[in-house]
C-alpha cells in the first residue's frame, strides 16, 4: 500500500481518489487550489466519501510514493509548484491528462524517467466543487514499463480498468482523434449532437483525418478508416453530451485547445503535413477565448 498525492481534485482527480480509497490501505493526500474539507463521489457502485488529508500548501512537507496529476493541460505552471516538494524524494508522477504530450509538459519540472503518461477515459463530471458524478468505468492505460506496472498495481481490487498496453503511442493518438473533433461542439457552444448534421460531420472528418495523418507520421498505428469510425461513434453518442472543452467554455475557463488541436498543427508542420481544418479551429477558438 502506498502514500499517494493527487494534484488537482476535480472530475478525474476525484474519481481517481475514490477508486484508490476502494483499493483499501492507501494513504491519500489531496492537493487542491481552493480549500476543501471533504469530497463525495457518486460512483456506479454507490457513494464514496473520501477519507483523506487535504492541503492547499505546495511547500508543506509530505513524503509520498506516487504523485498523480489530474489538472487540465493548461494548468501546468500551477501544478508544477506542487512537484518540487512532493517529488523531492524521487516519487514518480503519473499524468492523467488528455493529449499526447504528457511527458513534454512536465519534463521541465520532473526527470523524464519519473514521468508516467496515462490515457484516461471516464464519463464523469464535477457537479459542485466537493461532489463528482462518475457515470461509467474509468479506463487507465499506461505504457508497459516498470513504472506503468507499479501504477496499475495501486488500483488492484478497484472497479477501474487499469492496464498496461504494449503500444501506448497508438492508444493516446486514437483518443486524440476523438478529442480533436470535440472542438466543433465547443466552438459553436452546442452539445455533441451538432456533428450529426452533414456539413459539421464533413468538417469533423477533416479534423480527424488530419489528426490521423500526423499520428501515423509520429509512429501510431491506426486503422485506415479511423475517422469514419470516430465520427460514427460521436454521432451515436447522446446528442446532449457535453465534452470537457465545451464545459470549460461554458464556465468561462481556459480551454485545452493547444493540447487537443494545437498539437496536431505543430506536429503536422514538423512532418510537412497540412492541417488546415485544425489550424482554423485553433485560430477561431483562440480568438473566441481572447474575446471573453
Ligand atoms: N472530465 C472527464 O471526464 C475527462 C475524461 C478524460 C480525460 N480528461 C482529462 O483529464 C484532465 C483533468 O480533467 P478534469 O475534467 O478532471 O478537470 P477539472 O474537473 O477541471 O479538474 C481539474 C482540477 O485541477 C485543479 N487545479 C488547477 N490548478 C491547480 C493547482 N495549481 N493546484 C491544485 N489544483 C489545481 C482545479 O481546481 P479548481 O477546482 O480550483 O478549478 C480542478 O479541481 C484533463 O486533461 C481532461 O482533458 C477528462
């Protein structure tokens, strides 16, 4: 059993904390930006009330075995303030964020070999700051390494689908194919059903095809018709579902545009792959957010 710090206790951090508590025996330290004294997570198996220590002080001394980062990709600078102390004894850092640049984001703050990128997938939302609703299984996929295997071990006995995968690169890029098209919904401030229309569906396909082309240039192995598969899945999803970029926009927060679409443009440029649909999405979103 381990002492585990979670930095960022929103939706994903909250669900992760509830799962780790269900494992039994872990000591949990929840590192938050705003003061919190409790957290309840409605899981598919019932309500979990967290028994954990809470702190808002990044300079306080704690000795931990693992640090789990569950902040948004745009909050790296604030997150890094926690890592100096929490990682001072060499604790590894699992990054539960969207995108494909988990290591790159934290490399300025943590030795590369101590960073574990995690692909997280979980239908969940934060209702109020101290209550999270988890609507389905949390999937956690990590590279098949010593660090990956140790991370997975912490979830033994929990309902999480935590596993190592032999081809992590393909797993995160496949997820990015799904996330990249989510920008359309966030741009027009309409839930997922907006891609059911023909014109929006065509633009979604262009965004995903660009993502897949860059993914393959990076070495990911994706099926030939991945864009059609992703669009079909998005069209089959409940029409009123709200992705996290749309939720961020609606709440007036920053958006993960660089982690989800900017990266496709940047890496596309490096490989000489044109990404006009993603470029336009990034430009429009940046202009929209700047206007707010
Ligand atoms: N939501 C999902 O279902 C889902 C699914 C798959 C992947 N993801 C990815 O998982 C990552 C986390 O997303 P999320 O939905 O959990 O985000 P979220 O609900 O917004 O939670 C992020 C948390 O980080 C906290 N935070 C920000 N800066 C901090 C700092 N300096 N110190 C301490 N805490 C800080 C925020 O604090 P405040 O409470 O003060 O805002 C918030 O509680 C993202 O990359 C997202 O794309 C999410």
